[in-house]
C-alpha cells in the first residue's frame, strides 16, 4: 500500500497521561484507511468537512455537530472539500462508561453524527483545553455526564439478558495482565466462569468488541507508547506480544488506518525500523 500524506497534515496529542486519549488533527485530503477502535471516538469538527464511511453510508461532520463512533465500527476519514478539515477527538474506553452505567448494554448512537446539544455539552469539557492536563475529578464528572448523554441520545436498547459484568471484568483484567503473553480461549473460559460463546456475547455487549480485538488493540496502545518513547518498531512489536514487525504493522494499519511509520511522522517523530 502506498501512503499519500500531505505535508500539511498533523496530529497533536492532549496533555496528560489519564485514561482518555485526546487529539487535535488536520488533514488536507486522505486521513485514514478503513479501521476500527475498541473505544468510543467522540469529538467534533472545528473547520471544514470531515467525511467518513460508517455503517454502509457516507457521513459528514461539520462545525456544530458531534461525531460519535461506536467501538468496533469500521470507518475511514478524509476531507470533504479541498480546504481540508480540522477536528478534536476523545477516545473513551467502554469500561470507563461501564463504571457509570453499572453493567448496562453500551449505548449506540446511530449514524455517527449527532446535532444533539446534550452530547456537545458533555464532550466539551474533555476537549476544550488540550494543552492542559485534566484534573481527575473534572475527568470523572465529564465521564459521568458523557455516559448519561450517550444513553439519552441513543434511546432505549433492545431487550436482552443482562450481561455478566463480573465475568467480563475478570476476563478483561486477565487480558490486561497478559498483553505480552499468549492467551487461550480455554484460559478465558476458566477465568470468567463462562463458556466462550456467552463470554463473546457479554464482552461485546459491555465493551463493544470481542475479546480477541480487545487484546489486539490494547497491545497496539502499548506499541504506540513504546514508539513515542523512542523504541524501534521491530522491538516494540516483539515486546507487546506480536509475532514480528510485519504482524504488528498489519494490525496497526487495520486499527488506525495508517502504518506505524506514517503515524510517527504525523506525531512529529521519526520511527526507527530496527
């Protein structure tokens, strides 16, 4: 795959090492190939038109609207006009939302774009000042308001058996403890005290993605941190449980829509191959 990056493209990360990743970015044309997250991606367009394929339709974010991309939903991103687009986004873990909702199915906002003022008011405290670290109490308040606004805007979910939140948490904690190690379905069944099919259903209901994708994407978060700290791409791959650099790079592209090298370039860094 040949990457076409405009020299004017850039990505800036919000300050702080809290539980919510925050960015501001600008792209003149193509931003990201189709990819998925294991988090909510919630934010807004500051300038231009932010166009993306989502749920089999082309969507457009413009200033004044809020983008709400659900975990594990395939999407891409590019400028809708020749002027490019600039946006801010917060990546919120479904488990953070679950701390507020207490084991209820994740709210799903249809369409990926909303004009509801409740969502705008709820996400603004997280994205208003990227240059400043979030106070932990401020972040907790914002997460509470954001979680309830997602429920209000999404509406009542379809009726279903209440998921086993305790079993899912045991599986999630087990995966987080073994990001650099091999994990088997048998072990997950034993830890969660659920069979693999119930675990898959309940994990998706509460966290928005499968155990396998959750594990892969959490490993990739560790890869990104290692790369920002100056580690080579190859060693970062091996240290985080991937077979080799190529395996990690394929998963990185699927997850973020860009290769590790281009991601580092957009972050203002040069990646070391070896």
